[in-house]
C-alpha cells in the first residue's frame, strides 16, 4: 500500500514538472514572439520617422530654392536656382545669420572642374558654400534643383540650367 | 516691387467677422472664389451682420475705411498706406493687421527689398563684366538705400514710382537681371 502511495506521488510530481516545463516553454515562446514583434515595430517606426524627417528636410531645402534670394525670376521655372545671384549672396555677410543653418552649400552635379566657386573661376567650378558656421555640422540633407545661369554665345544670350544639389544642415534640420 | 520680395500670409481670428461693403470687382471675385467663412460681401451697410467689422470702399462710415485713390486705410482714427500692383497683398494686410504690426511688417519687407536690390545690383555688376550690361547698378543702389531707410507706410508711394521705373528698365533689357 505504501509502495502504491509512493508511486502515485512520484507520478504526480513528474506530471507537475512536465506541466511546469510546458508552461515555461509556452512563456518563453510568447516572450520570443513578443520580442520579435516589438523589434519589427521599432524598426518600422524608426524607418518612418527617418523618412518623415528626410521629407521635411527636403521640403525645407526646396522652400529655400524658391525663396527670392535663390529663385530664378527671369524665367517661369519651378525649383530653379539663379546661380548668378546666389554667387553674389555668398559675399553678403548679412545672410550668414538670415538662415537658421550651420551649413548651406550648392553642388553642381557633373561639373567639369572641381573647386569652390568664386568670381574668378565661375562658372567653371563645382561647389558654392554659402554658410559654414562650424566644422562639425553633421550630415547635410540634400535636394536636387536646377542651377541656372546667364550664358553667352557670341551676341546671343540664353539661360543655361544644370543639375545641382542643395545641401543644408543645422539644428532645425534633425 | 520690381522683383519678388516675399509671400504674405494673413491670419484672421475666427471670432471676428468682416463685412466688405462695395468692394472693387477684383477683391469681390477673389473673395467669392476663396469663400472665407468670416468675410461677407455686401452692397450696402444694412446688409452687414450685426457685430461684424465693416470695411467701406466708397464711404467713410465703417470701422475700416479704404481710400482706393489715396491708397490708404483708415481705422480707429489712424491712417496707414499701401501700394499694390495687380494683387492686393498689402491692401489686405492694411485691412486685417493691427496698425503697429502692419507698419512694422512694411519696414521688414522694405529691409528685405533693400537687401535683394543690393543683391541684384551685385549680380548686374557681375554679369556686366561677362558681357551683359544692364546699367541698372546705380538705380538699384539708390533703390536699396531708399527701401532700407523707410520708416512709415506713407513713404511707400515714392518707392512705387522707383519700383515701376526699375521694372520698366529691366523689362526693356535683352539680358534681364530679374
């Protein structure tokens, strides 16, 4: 009789242990599933936040291109930058604090010659840095724009536009 | 202005209702298209809702009286001035804005005009050295000086004369500056 009781206790204990293991396994499984779900959600959230910030920065750069100081007013051209005017803007100290940016530059895509644009080498140059308040300005956000300038061919005058990119960085662009 | 200076945005309180009495056809058409909830158009004072701010264009019986000939807006005993081309950008500003804010914004706009004129002057010199003479440098320098030193909206009429002159000169150029 005593033997039977003992055997019964052992079986019961084994079953309780089994049940406990199964419960732990189920808990671990759900924990893993939950972790996986959370990590996927966080990744998606990060992605959408980055995309939103990128869009905002691009909108800001495009707005800049459409401002009277940048825009080409000669022709009715959307998102066209008057490169002749912006070259002069670089020499105006007043505009250094006008834009709330640490860095603002324009780069000509596919320029034949390298180097910073000045009155002496313009338009055969690659980049025009308008604002550079500090060396560590972070990673600038860029948006494409048409860089237009007055060109001359003998007596003929025409507007020539090239592909360019406006880069901006600052505390307001995060 | 001979060139674009800025975009003007008007914010009107939802609590205030305006009633435009006998407004010119361009303003009337614009408002009919925009359909602002708190701006009504009427042909006489009786047609205005009670409590609304009445804006008169042909009499001085309203809270706000516009003199289209003198290009001025009189409200609460004070007069402010505007100058516009086809669009009524500054007229709306003069009607809706607080008088001190309007005067301040006019000074700000003129300061920006001054900087832009100076920028176009520099562009004109730069293009001149590359074979594109506009001879607008002196006009733009003077224009920059006048707009930069404007103190009150009543000086806008002088600026309008200069603006039109510069616009005409630039428009006649084969190598336009703006």
